[in-house]
C-alpha cells in the first residue's frame, strides 16, 4: 500500500462512475486502497467487478452533492464501513448550463456552486478530523484548465473550478502541520464519454489548440492523482498541477504559416485517437 498505515484507512472518491473518476478508483485500488465511492447514482456493476479483482473493499453511497445536508452522513457511512478516510478525491463536477452571461439562471448557478465547490468543502470538513488524528492525509481536488483561462459561455463551471484552487490553498495552509496535503489537478481535454459526445466541430477545434495534438487519457490523470496520494508526495502541498498537453499555453503562431495551416486542417478534420 502506498501510505504507511497499511489497511488502517480508506480513500473516498466522488464521481467514480465517470471516465476520470473510474480511472482514479481503479488506480487507487491497484495501490491497495479500500474505496468509498460517492455518487448520485450507483456505480456500474462492471466497475465493482473490476475493483473486486484487486481485493479492494468497496462501500458505495448514493447521494446528490447538491444536498449539502446528506454529505456528512455519506462520509460517516464510508468511515463506519471502511475505517478512517485518509485520502479524499473531490472529482465530481458538473456543467449545469452553457449560456451567455446575461442568461445564466440562478438555479443553474447555485447547482454548479454547490456541487463543484461547496460539496468539496463539506467533504473536507468531514474527513480532516480523522486525518489529523492519524497525522496523515491526502486530499486531491480535480479542478480544470477552465480555472486558468475561463471557458466560453460556461461561467459557472469556470468560476467554481477557480474557486476550488482557493479552497486547495487554504486547506494546505491550515492542515499541512498535521501531515495533510491538499493539491489541485487541472485536466485539459480528456478522452471521456462526455468529450466524445461533443459535436465534432467543437471536438476538432478544441483539439487543434492542444500542442500535444491528442486527447489526454483518464489513466494519465489517475496516475498523477495516485502519486499525490502517496508518501512520496508528502512535501507537495497547495500545488496546482496542469495536465493538459500544453493547452494552457498561448496558441498564437507568428512564425510559421505551415503550422497555422496544419492546425486549421486539424480543426476541420477528425479527432485523432488518444495515443496518436
């Protein structure tokens, strides 16, 4: 097991039914963690079967993260079944509305705020007491490249993912002396069902702006998260780690007409496979 207290604690992952969350759950299982899976719906049976191959104890809890009152009970249920939560992955997130600024509804704004930002805070409050007792804890908040540069007509999503960075910094400042780390991971365009479900025009245009010229793999995100949950990452705290194939970099090309033509061709063509 990657942490020092073998079988004394568990990892809690939110949103494990999705592409990135599923990969994180499987990676942590391979590292030896027992898992609490918190999601709005029950995880797919196929995921539970795969986790079972690693001898992982799994406890699932269905709860809507919009309902803040349900979160402490959900966390306590995991701790009663698996032992203290020493690793928390705040992965669940949503885009409740894609709309111009003037058309953002209060309901959509509140849902994004509660699920993407308030729920991670409430979960951190629920698990840090045990982490302090053990003088060891790992918290990873899954933010987004949108936290760096915004996201067109997705104001609520971008604002809450930026807020998650502020939460990460403050948790690190307050908890580091107790052996607890809190870091943020900022994925770019990743090969998930949600991305594959986008219209091809949007997919291709977005991919053309990624210097790596490919989608990220969920397993690449999971590997980074797994490292941040290990003993070896104990002095990484309050960090904001981009994993986006260089997409955060300025895409403007001033010195090569060929590079511009290549990018335009990619934007009008098809998505490359993830490992192309």
